[in-house]
């Protein structure tokens, strides 16, 4: 049994990231086999239930009001629209339905509306996840009472690099929301984004922060930056796919029992690069042609990839 640690140093994590790739992949895959079904992948679907109009200045995000990205904004979807989307996702093989709203922090009435959506989706036997921005302790408890399984709130990057990406919300704000979610007994979905101009040491800093939380996040999404025209990070240099593979592998080693999720940016990855990510320990993906507002591989393409790789989808 791999020891669960919460005392990693940045030097240790950098050393893992810098291992020869064969050694790193061997170690990560060995850990993956100890704790997870190595040839099974969990499928989630992510729906934007409220799009655009966010006051935050996250440099990667097309939903910020500060950037002109041509986004088709819309207010909170109706309950019926969400129910229909959840049914479609379930019929397509998704076992978790995730709902995202572009809010800095939701109001009481907005949380009440999302709670109705959570309860309805739970009725289909699916796991539920929402990302709504910063939460109070009371709001986290209300979502828990509605039956919410996971709350997504990413750290995005290392504490040292964070101010280069976001100035309208502090790192401690993010940690506070994670604490509220954990205290409400809701599972935590928390990861970050790579390819935003950060150094390898910054990627190590992000992974160290995640692994040194009081409890490891049950779900750790690793996103590759999607460079959207109109955002400040559009035109930035693309990250090497092998650096993404290294990040996934180290996340697997640091947080052995967590499900590492290969998230945004898969449209820019070859099938071979994705295969390496699965071997390194990724055990979940999002299916469907959109991730909130950015492109994602079509379901048919993922089904074909799974056939090529001999992978199976987790079932309800």
C-alpha cells in the first residue's frame, strides 16, 4: 500500500518531474495499478449552466467580461434544459454530470436553483459535480443537503505564479472554499492548468499544494491551456505534450488514491499522447463536444480511441 503523504517539499516534487521519462512512467503506472483499474476510464460530461459575464480577470478564461472573445453568453439554464442534457449524457455513457456557472460567488437564490438541478440529476443515478465560484460554509452545506457528490474549485497554478494569472481572487480565497466544501462532507475536485507560461517549478508547486492539502482531492483535473482568441494568454507558446504526461504521472504518485482527470485541451493531443497520460495514471476524461465554452473531442472519437487502446468505460 502506497503511503499517503501530506508533507511533500517542492524539491521532492521537482525531482520527480525531472526523472527520466521511463522511470517516471514506470513508477506512476505501478502506483496506478495498486489503487485503480488500469484499463478503465470514468466518463464525465460538463455543461455550462450559466455562461459569460464573470467579473474575474483569469487570463485564460473566455467568460470574463474583461475580454472580447465573441462568447455567446446566457443566463442560468432552466431546470428542464439541464435535465434533458443530463439524460443525453447518461445515455452516452457518462457516469458523472458536471455543471459549471460563471460566477465569482453565487447568491442564495442561485444556489437554491442549482440545488434543484443537483437533486434532479441524482435521480438518474449519476454522480453530480458543480463549479460555481467561491462558496460560504452555509452554501456548501446546502449543496451537500441536495445530494451533491463533488465540488470543483481549482487552484489553477502555484502560489508563486498565481498573481501572473489572476488578481481578482486570492489563493487563500480558493483554499477557504475548499475547506468549506470539505467541512460539508462533499468530495473535492481540485486541480490546475498547465501551459500558462509557468515554469516546471511552478507545476511542481501546484502539485505540492494539492498533495499537501489536509485530505487529497478525490478528483484531480489536469487541464492543458486552451488558448482562446481575445484572452491575454492567446498566442502563448504551447506546452510540450510530454510535460503534460509528466504532470499527470507526478500527480498520480503524490495522490495515489485520487482519480486524476485528463481534462481541457485534449483536442490538441494526439491519441498517442493521451495513451501515455492514461498509462501515467489518468483515469477519467470529459466526453462531449464542449467543455463549458471550449472544444472537446467528439464522443465517437473517444469511443474509437478506447477501442484502439483496449480501454473500457466505467459503468453506473
